[in-house]
């Protein structure tokens, strides 16, 4: 029986790999997700035949409660709430891995003839450490995205020394467990310190750096599952966890590259402090005049254009303006204008955030262009329309060496013939610096809440 | 588990990471969110360990921990796959 179970585990691992492979194209992605869920289903069913599984009451209770909660969450969450949903799910995965390692430890302790050996104790400690950090770290990330916890960069005294000391404390306690594996209290201490560490590590990370934090926690949740695989000596868990770990790391690096920052800089909550010179440096441009337009004038500009590029940012998500933006694109296309969307890699609060919102609004995905695919084309664009994006379109990143965002890849919207920026006010973006784009000769500000303002704009275009 | 057993598991781990890197670098940015939630659901594979603990014959501390782990992992798996499917349904080309 055990052989059969392990063969099915192998099959499930292959399904996970094929599933992720099929996630590589929008055409096959849905099928890929189904293959992967089939793998998970088979793995669960076959595990019920394991010789260790003898009672089913708790399994039925657990699966029913978990499925109900999971399904309710998945079906109720609005698309704008997707970053916090992913954050929360990461946390549950990490927490489960830590708990399984703990359960396995207490199982070994009460089973005669088996003792905790070196390899097992090391992997149990790692599993509890990574799983617990993922759990509380994800809860804090969830809180920040849900705005229960402040989205600002949080500084606390002795931030870095404190984290180093806590990490060393986990290591030392871990070594003690390895030396004397009968001490369950030590494992509890490790769990508690790790839970605190998760809170302290994510708390300093600011709102706009959440794409990095979420990706990183995603990676941790995978590595935690892998570590649990080591504890259980189960290759399927190791493979599945490693795939997720790799996926999270790649996304993390893409997000860091999108901001031209090192992982350390983001994790340590660096940008805002680097931007301390920001407000002072920007005061020079603040007195410059800004040109603004109303809906009717903006509509006329759109109407006389041939090429329009819409650049969405987090502001679009906040205002839930994706449907209004879709309507705008539709009316413009109806009068023969070519409309494309330019998506910066770190726009929004998680990788691909804007793409999901626009997909929800039924914008065809082949109209969405990544930074490198559209940036050389802005010279040919008549109107670049910015909706709730700020730092990612600030030309200072290209030339102002004193700017905290200097070197960050930006969308070159200022090369377009006309730039229309929809924003509620001239307030600064996440980097805390003024945006020189707003004062550009070819820039027009169209003030107002994105949803209302764009709805008005659509109306005006229709009436022309 | 001997150190040799551990080494074999590490082999699998390292090779799987390479497979993961190869697969995921090919995913276009437009699918990054579903990739994240879909891979997140896969990390709920730890559910297998939770089942082993929650289904033990005698009711012990291990069973309680297993039960909580099972609830967590099931939320992760069911929620992750469903929400990914919900998103992927929306990705259409006109």
C-alpha cells in the first residue's frame, strides 16, 4: 500500500509541475490550475489510506471547516482585495507547516522505538522557524493591505539589532534542541520568538513595497512546506514546496528590479529613510505652475488623438475605477482610436495587480503592455493618460541623481505629445517626493476622484 | 533519518528549485497574480502532514495540532485554488 501511495505522490508532483507550466500562458492557465488542484486532490485522497491514518472524525471536521472558510473567502473577496487575500492564504500555509512540524515532533516523542535524530531535529526547528515567521508576517501584511495596520514605514528603536538578537536566539535555542531533543519547551520558545520575528520583519515595510513583501512571504510559505517535507521524509512536499519557493523568489527579484532596489533595502524598510532629502529637494519645483483641464477639454484632446496609452496605478485600485477606465477605452476605440495600457511591474500592491483588475473589467489582455514592451513607443503616443500612478512615471528617476528614486525604471510617459494626469491632488506618492511630470510643459492635470472623473470624461467623449 | 537520507532529500529539493526557476521565468507579468495565488495553493501540500497527525489512532497533543494545521492547510488549498480559478476565468482576449 505504501508503495502505491508513494507512486500517487509522484504523479501528483508531476501534475504540480505541469500545472505551473500551463500557468505560463493565459490560454492554458485555467487548465493548469485545474491540473494542479487535481494533483492536490489525489495527494489528499491517497493519504487517507496511509497506515498512520486510523480515525477520521478530526479529519472530517478539519476538512469541512477549512473548506467552508476557504470557499467563502475565495468567492467573497473583491478583486481589489486580492493582495490581502493572497497575503492571508500565505499565512495559513506557513502556519500549517509549522504546526505539522510541531505535531510530528510530539508524535515521535510518544512513539516508542523511534527517537528524534539529528536530521529530524534540525528540519523540525527550521520548519517551525520559517512557518511561524510566514504566519505572523503574512497576518501583518494582510493588516497593512486591509488598512487595519498602518501602511506607512514603521520604525521602532533598535530595529536591526533587535531582529539580529532574536534570530540568534532562535539559532541558539535550535542548537539546544538538536543537542537534547526531548525538550519540547525549547521548541515552544522557538515558535514564540519566530512569531514575534515575523511581526517585526514585516511591520517596517511600507505600503508600496508590499509587492516585494507578499512575494517574499509566498516564497517562505513554499520553503516552509519543503521543510515539513524533510521532517516527514516526503519528496512530494519537498518538490511542491520548492516550486513555490522558487516562484516567490523570482517574483521578489522582479519586483525589486522594478524599483531598482536591493532586497535588503526593501526588507529593512529603506526607501522612506533614503527619501529624507526628498521634500527639501522637491521644494524647488513646487512653486511652478500647473496646468489643469476639465472633462470637456480632456475629452477633446482624446478625440483628436490616434494613439492613446492608459497608465494605471494603485490609485485606480483605491478608487475602484477599473470599470470606468474600461468604458473610456471602449468609447475611444469606437471612434477609431488605438488604446493600449502600460503596466509598470510594481504598480499596485502585488505582482500583476493592475492586470487582474483590468481583466475583471473585461479589458482584453493583449492590450496590456509591460514596461519594456511599450517604453520605446511613447514618442508616437498622442495622449498618455495616467490614472492614480505617481512615482513610476516620475522623469526624475531618469536624470535627477539626488532623487531617491534615481535609476528606477519608469514609464516614459513624458515623451508622449500630451500627458493627462488624473489625480485627486498634487500630493506626493509613496517615495515622498514631488513629481516633476506634473509641471511638465506637455502635462495637463485632470483633478478628481478617478471613478467620478473618468465617468464624466466618458460622458463628454460620447457627447462630442 | 540518517544523514544519507537527509542528503537524498536535499538532492530532490535542489533539483526541484531548478525546475521551479525554469518554469516560472517563462510566466508573463500579466499572470503574476494568478501565479502567486496558484502556487500558494500548492504550498498547502503540507495538508498531507496535517492529515497524518489529525488521523492518528490515539487522541494526543499531536492530534490537536494536526487538526488546527488541517484547518489552516485546507483554507489555503481550497481558498487558493478557487480564487485562482476565479481570476483566470476573467483573463480573456477579444
